[in-house]
C-alpha cells in the first residue's frame, strides 16, 4: 500500500474547502492573511526592526501590517531599511490577497446574478395563477388571464417550465407585449421535481394550470406526474388545490382522476376538438359562438344568486335581466342547462348567465313579446348526411364516434388522406370509406365531387407535420375547395381545424364556414376553468351529445320573416319549442371578421331586429 504524502493530504484538504463554496474560500483567504501578517509582525518585533530609530511592538506591527495589506499606499512614509523591507513584503502579499478576495467576491456576485437570471429564486407571491409546463398554449392562456385580471389589483401569473428564464421572458414579451396590471413571472425548473416546484410557491396559488408538453411521446404521463407532485407533496397546503389540466388520450383520464381526485379538473383536449369540429360542421357559425363564450374579451359565463327571483320560474328569469342572458340553473350543486321553462327558482339556486362582466348582471323591467310575429312551431326534418373528411389526425376516430350520435340511417362518411389506411372502429353503424390520395391536389379534389357532400371537414396532419407545414397544406386544400365551389355555383359547407391562430386570418380568404383553432380553444377553456371551477360541469354538458347543446337554427322557425321584433319576442318563441335563446347570427356578415362573423351572443333585449332567410337563432336545446 502506497504511503500518503503530505502534498496529497494538503490537496485533498484544499479540495474539500473549495467544495464548500464562496464563504469557505473567503474564510481561507482571511486566515492566510492573518497568519501572514502575524509572521511578519513577529519578525519585526523579535528583531527590533523599527520605523526610523524606534522599535515597534508586536501589536503595533500587526496594526501597521494590516493597514499596508489593505492599502498599498500606506508604506510611502516608512523609514528604516529593515522596516521598509518587511512592510514591502506585507504590501506585496496584501495586494495578492486583496486581489484574490475581490476576484472571489466578484465571481460569487456574478454567479448569483446569473442564478437569478436563470430563475432559481423562489417566488414570494400569493393568490397568483400558476402555469406549469410550456407549450404554444401558454401565450393565449396568459393573454386571457390578463383580460380577466383587468379589475384585480396586483394580479400575478407565474410560469414554471424546464426552459431558460430569459428565453421565456423574451418570448412572452414578443408575443403579448404589455400585460397591463398583471405581472408575469417566469421560473426555470422541472414541474415534476419537488424542489423545483417550490420555486413557484404552488401552495399559495389561487389556481394551477398544468400544460401538456409538446415533442413528448407520452405527454399525459408528464401531466399526471406533475399533478402528483402537487397533490402528494409532503409540504403541500392543508386546503384543496384548484388544478386544471389537459389530457390527450381518453385512456389516461381515469388515472388522471385518481391522482387529481376532487382537486383537479381535466380537459380532454383531443376529444373536445373532435366534438366541436363535428358540431360546427353541422352548424355554420357554432365555433364563433363557442369562442365568444370561452374568451374573456366580450361576454362570458357567470353564476349569480338572485334572492328577489325566488319563487319565479326559469322563463321569468330570462326576462328579468337587462344585460345578461340566462342559460341554466344550478340546483343543489347540479348544473341544469335549458331546464323546463316552468322550473321554480328556489332559495340557494344559482342562475347561469352570459354577461359582459359580473357588474352587468342587473335586474330590470321585463319587456313584452310581440306574439303575433312568432312562427308556428314546426318539427325539423332530419335527412341522411354525407360527410367528407380531407386530411387526417388521430382526432378522426373521436369525430366518427361523435358523428354517430347525430346522423340518421343512410348517412355515410368518406375519409381522404395521404397516409396508410387506418383502422376504424367496427361498431360504427354507418359506412366509413377511406381513400388514399393527396388532399392538396386539385384533380383529386375535383374527382371527389365535393358539391355532393352536405359537410366537408379539412384536418391538419398534426401528428406527422410541424404546425406551420400542416396549416399550409390545409390552406391549399381550402383554396382549391373555394374555387371548385365557385366554379360549380355551389355553397360548400366547409369546416377546418387550424393549429396556429395566426393562420386563421390567411385562411379567411377561402371563405370556409368555420375555423376550429384547436390550441386556442383548449387554451380558452383552461383559462376559464382556472378562474371558475364550476364551469367544468357547464362545459361538460355543452360539449356532450347528451343533454342540451348549442344550436344555430333558421330564424323563420321562430319569427315570421320580415317582422321587426326585439329579443324578448325571440325568447318567447324559443320557449314554445322547449328551448332557451341566447343570441342570433346574421347571414349577411357570416364571412366578415370585424362583424364577429354575424354572431351576436347576449344581444340587448330591447334592440329591434328584422330577420331574413339565412339568418339563425342561437339556442340551447336537447336535439
């Protein structure tokens, strides 16, 4: 066995000191300085070396040496050869030590500043909205929360993601600009790591949004594990969390519920987009209605308790509000959208209303409907429908299941995409045909004869192409469809899913009926539920094939064409059909963005309007 040398032991000891960090290094330099000064001072005192003719004692020599160590100019007035030599040695040593000390302190300061820039300090905020993870959805979410926070003082949004803090700050600033009275704070860390999670102060947050990561083969596992880090944290708060997250695969929803329990509310992203796409393709303008209800800029959904309306009916409440549209009731914690008109409002019940802001939910004097202008109720004729899907993503399978809930016998679906033939569910009761072809090829589209289809859905290849390329192929397909429709003199019913909201403006030249911007809609819903957890049940009903949903129905089913009426009359006409009216769509502006594509949700009830053929009434109805 080799004998350990003194040099090796010293190096080992020195490495241990260095590993303890800046404070240990400063202490070592201080110790070296004291030892060095003491040795020189002892030499001066022992050999009687003085400043001039007078010898210097050890304490005096220590003081003089310390002053010359800190300030090299102090030795300028020294006399005596021996004393000058001793002080020169002290001064040179002091310069080296002080320079080293300055370097160490400067390095430590720079390192600390760099750590702060990297977002490694703990957030000292309370009642903030916490966003865990990073994806393109973070920008519309922050934008919506900024609008929602306009009436709040010192609103805060904290973002914790496994990205560089400076990059996150720069991207948010570039995408959103000024955030008004809402301060956005970014921290760098892994949301699944308990230590990193503490940086964002999750235990004092008013709500937590868990984002599904991009470029991950199993994004749901990341979302579930992040939620587990919140709910099972040994340092977690005693009160319940308010968590809202997105799940991509329906098969993972049960596991997510087990982890989140009653503290988490889940948005099934892919399934939701599929439902909205199917519902929108059957009703032009529906996506605009959904966007109006989901964003904070305009009208949104609120819950209000009105003691003065206790004992009146649900239909009476529709007439009672000046600037709000009633859409349902919460009874004993259960949401009822479009309940029976004669439903009695009881103490403790909450009304679900659509309003511009909560301070706009005010009672007023009810108007009187013009019953002579109301059309006689007639049943809607339901006929077989042929649907054409151009393009492919995994959402197609959920769309087929959703479509099966609506179509009648004799309906059919044709899927055309440039991929290998997928396996569709064998339990679907209507025929599904697959054709492999390039959906951007004009000859292919003309050969499909799209004018023979009642509904056309254009989908992006979002699993195989990056968003911009996928949207580019979608745009080309839409342009060809527009030209084919114009050439044939036909008005094609086209609904398209877009991945990037910025491409929607480009797509408007194609004059498609609706654009489903998937990431934006998911972001809007996450934002809404993060502000009000009770909205989970409302959205669950709205986007389900069961219960009451939103429909855009021909205005002539409610009001005699050419008659000038106010919205009180429309409410009465909808009541006679067992429905709740919440707005209308003017066909003249169906393709005009600055007119809201003709959609008016929660219109002023006293304003007079004249419906013409092609206009629609927006209602909540069971079928």
